C-alpha cells in the first residue's frame, strides 16, 4: 500500500463532483498539497547484526532501503496517515526482515533477544490503533518482522472442515487457495483486501459476514506460536476442559506475546447462492430492536447491519433505493449465503419476522449497492483528507440493555469535542444474542492541528465508552491508542496478569514493546 494512503495507489480518486459539492456546502474545502517523501534516518542496526539476520532468512530478505522501510511504517489510522502526510516517518523500522517459516521466525527472535532489538510483527499493515509503533527507548534498534513470505495453505481437512494456513496470507490470497478446495473462511472485514490471516487472529478481527460465519477468533481452532521462550502448539480438539484455553492468550495479543506462525480455522463449503436485501425502519431504535429479535430467535442472516438516520441519509444517499422519494429513517442490510433451498428458507423466515415488526422491504438494490462498494470507504477517507476534512472511525460494543445510552453518550462526546460543523454517523454490523457493536464514523473540518483535534475527540469518546460500561474496542484492537482505556476496562489486577504473561513469554520485552500491555 501507499505509505500515506490506503490501498492500491491506482484506485485512489478525487472526490466525485456531487460529493465534493456536499463537502463544500457543509465544511468548505481546503485542498491539501501532496507532501514529497522525505529521506528516512539511517538504520540504527550495524552491519554485523544485519549480516547475522541475513544468514537466518537468506540473501535479499533483510531490507534496509528507504522504500521498503517506509512501507512498513505504522498502520492506516487517520492519525497514522496525518503523520505520514506531514512528512513524519520517524517510526520507520531500521530494517525489514522476511522469514520463510516457523524455524526462521524462532531464529530471528533469538537474535533479537541476543542483540536487544525490538521486533514488530507485520502482516498486512492495516492496524488503526497504533499497533505497529514499537517503543524504541532501551533497544539497540527496531525491525519489522514481515511475514509476507509465509503464504502457504498447509492443509485442508475435509472431514473435520478445518484448514491450516500460514500467517502472511492476505484475505484474497487465502480465499483463492481455499476456493480450489471448495471451501471458504467467510471472513470479510473492510480491510480484507490487505489484512492477513495472522493479523486477523492477533487482533480478534470481525468481518462483515460475522452474523453468519462468526468472528475470526471464534473460527480459530488451533495456533502455532513462536515466542522468545520457545514454541507453542495449541488446539488439540474442538473443545476441552484442560484448564484455561491458552489459545486465548494469543488471539488478540497483537504480537506482544509471540508471533503466530500457523492458524487452524474452521471452514465451510463455498456458498452456491448469495443474496442481499434492504429494509427500512422508522428509527435506529426500531431497527436495533429488530436486530435483537433476529439474534435472540436464532434467525441470523449471513450479513446483518443497520445504519442510523444520519448514515442512511449521507453514506447511503439514494432515497429511491430505500422505498421512495419521501423515505426517511434507517436502512438495514440483510445478506444470505449457502445452498439455494437453505437460503430461501432463511430468507422467508427473516422476512416474516421483519415484516411483523414493522419493517418495510426495500428490495435488493440497497444490499447490492452496499456489497459492491463495501471495501471502498477507506479510499473515500483519503479523498476527504485531501480536501481538508478530517475523517476517522471508532467502535465499541455493549449489551442490548445499554445500547441506547452508549449510542447517545458517544455521539454527544464526539459532537461536543469537535464542535460545528461535524457529522457523526453510526451503524451496527456485529450482532449477538446478548448485545451488539456500535461503529461510528466522524467527519469534521480540519483544524490547524488535525492530529491534536482528533486526539481530543477520541479521548472524549473513549471516556464515554468506559463510563457507560462498554468495551473500548470490539474489533479494532488495543495497539497503543487504546491502552489507557484498556487499563481502566480490565482494572489493576487484569493489568498485572497481562504484565506477568508478557514477562514470562517475552522476558526481555522485545516483542512489539509499548503495544497492548498497559
């Protein structure tokens, strides 16, 4: 990906004329000039250390050139992009090291311990919470442990319906290999085109089809992990009572406890039919109640999401697609995948429930429109930043009885911190019997210091989440950005437990120092 933008540079585009007109009306525009790449600081690692690393991973797989290091600097949050756009790439690693298998990862970690080098495991580079920014203080240098060469589909067990994959496979690469075997993971987060299998596991990723397939951590049945203390092979059965499940130490660990070198996941037969529909609801509360009813009745489509009034009006601005020119309210998307008969049966059952609850069917167009553009939003963020409009996302989750309070409190915190003009949108895209996630998108006119502007708003929203008894993150992970609120969420004893795990698995603290552990 581009070092200061999202995704494929060839897909970057200016704001469409109609969108630009709306931006000018609400915010005005202040087109930002492109910043020329600046030279990086010379690598801090000496030639002898680099030579030792190259002996392990092979010639050409230890890179210290500016271009490669620049592409492994930070993730893709708006703060990350703002820093890169200003020419600040001070967090660039000293080198990029690319091992080919578990044994090479283990050997590289041993060298990092010996020379006291900080190691940042790197999959797809899509972190949005500062998860790729290691602390340099006290270390002789920092290198990116790029897993890009570890891209094998190791095996598929068609009897048990599991597959073993290496961590460097990006979402499309994994699905292409699995498709040849007639199976799928069904995990499609917005970052799917670039995020990796190892990253999905290490951040507890949740995809847009989570209603039908489940979160990625729920799909993981086994892990192989390289730690500075040695190897762990976890997951010997579909379920067990053999003490606490140690897989959970590494699911969501963000590379701070070990490097995931293989992931065993549950797979399903590739669907023969896919269908999407739209539903209109008078209010966000009405739509949320319908989501809860579906979840608690066991009638979950594959895709289930609900936009609030503001997101429906702005992001999905096509009144004709949701029931006529006078349509108002909120748009729900339902999606179905599987065998034709099963899809039709589920679709009919869901339709009966939603109709009975007062929903208005809006046909297939809204769902198909969402499906065709569901990976494009980050490109639009770049275009908005180009026009001087700050755009960022944040998410949380809570129990159904607390949704109304959490929604109101976070929205009030964001609008209060950003002032006028600011737009706050929200949707629900991950639904459970007991609760759901809330995903907020924010747009505001950039201040003179947009980074500080966002940090104030982010802190206000994060405070509101914790005060409301919600989680600081449902699927974006902790990184460095969420650590203060994560500590409040789990309490002093929880922090102590995490520190003890870190001290035992990584005694010298080389793995992603400063990330995750408060």
